[in-house]
C-alpha cells in the first residue's frame, strides 16, 4: 500500500477536541501555528456534570473545562462547551455497566472514540463548517490514493501509542480526523507546551476512566445498576462451590486478589459465567486461541498471514494468525500461549510496520481450535 501521511488542507476550519490536558492543548497550538482556522470544543460528559467531589481527578472535570478555556484564551481561538451527557450515558456508561454485569470486562475508551469523539463531535464540527476533528491522540493516519483508503498507524512514541483505542473508526471518521501528535514523543509535547506558554504544560496525564470516581469500578457498577443483591458463588473449574463473591463485576480474567477462598491459595479467575466466578490454575488462562465478534477491517481482510495482535490496552502484542469463522466472526491463533484473554476487551492486529489491519471484540478465549 502506497500510504501517505494525511493532513487537512492548510487554512481550513477545524475543530480541536480540547479536554484541558497538555496533549489536546498542544494540538490546538500546533494547528493554530500551522495556519488552520481553529475552533476548540470541550465536551461535557458524565463526569463533568457530576456534583460528586469524587471527580477531582481524571479528565472531563469542571477544572478541566476551566483549563481548556484558559488555553483557548491564550491561543486566541473560540471555545465552546458542548453538553454530551445524554449521548455519553447512552453510548458509553450503560453498555459499560451492562457488560460488567454480563461477565465481560469492557473498554469504554474505544467506544467513546467511536461514538462520541469521532461521531457526535464530528457532527458538531461539520455543523460549524469545519472539515473535521483534530485530537491529541498518539497515533497516525495515512491515506492510500490508489485505493482511496485511510488507515491507522502507531504513534512514534510507542509507550504512548493510542492506535489500539482508535481501531474501530470508520473510513468516514478517519477521512475527517487529524492527529498532529502522532509524530511526537511525550517529552517533546511538554516542551512545546512550555514554548507556547500554556499553563497546563506540567499537568499530569489522566489514566482513569473519566466517569469512575477514584477508579473504583465495582462501587460504580453496583450504584449505577441499583441492585441490592449481587452476590453469587465462587467455584472451582470443573469442581464444587468454594466461596461467595459480592458481585462478579468486581473480577476479571487472571485476577488473584480479593478472591477470599481459604484453603485454595494460588488460584486465579479463569472465567465468569451467570454471576459465577470460576477459579483455577495459572495454566488455565494461558491460551492459544480466541474468537472475536464485531470485526472491523481497515482494508481487505488479511487471512493466515502472521500479524502482531494486541489484546488489551498497554499490551505489547504477540504474533498470531487471523482466520475466518461463521457469522462474520474471526479466530486468532497465537504462535505462543497468551495470558488472560478477556471477553469484552478489544483485540487489534498490526502488520510488521505498525499499521492497523483490523480488530474486533473478544468473545472468548480457548485452548483448542474452535470448530466454528
């Protein structure tokens, strides 16, 4: 593929998704410096409209909105705050809770990019006459003029690379997106923030999910679900019940902590089914295969060629092969066993040069080759 780095036409009107953090702030400054007609939009989501004092950290807080306004004033660009709470709750928060209650471990950041930042926000941008949305993600977008296709590549700073959480973007979304930080490393971005005189240059990065107070997933799910009784059994794999849990959503594949099963040291979570937490040996979660659903390709499918597969955020990736199954699902065979393949997480595969080929959502992991 003859890929070319993709940028909007110089001088065009763009909307920068300005969260109030250092990355989006530098993005806005770079676009202004490059001669674009920049409009900043900060999204009010679940956290930013919450009254709870728990929302002191993370992103999308009231303090972040003030930081975004300060940066916009410094750069001399218009700044708008758009209330997306209802959309965010419908597309992100409810599915997040539903997935946890059904035994999955969701990744709301991928969904937020697909349905909020590059969908609802893109609609807002185009309503303002902008060519598209610009964000501070560490990834790169390329265009193949021969095929007329857009695709993703990893960011230069592999430690900060965010191509994984952008894998589900459509061709339309990629065409109307620009990622100026893809070619930078984080220390350079902070240095740029200093040079632009931005007050957020030393602001700490956020690693929490924005709508989870103090990163306590379990407490959030229990409160949001409004259920008084979420207890259930803990049982051995192919064995009897050995304990009781306070909510299966508090556990994920591979977890050892908080199992509270005296007499069974060294066990880990190997499955979650029908509000039952299943525990077993470490060997039970080292798997050679997984099945994916809701698969999205960035080009024609690449079958049975070795690719690099990332099975969760911050996973370094492993070699594997992608093969078709029935009902538009795919099977991934790992060259070597992989620990803790987790239903509900996204899996993304890359070529040897770091370009995203495709991805999907993990339905299940397995030891043996799935039959279909």
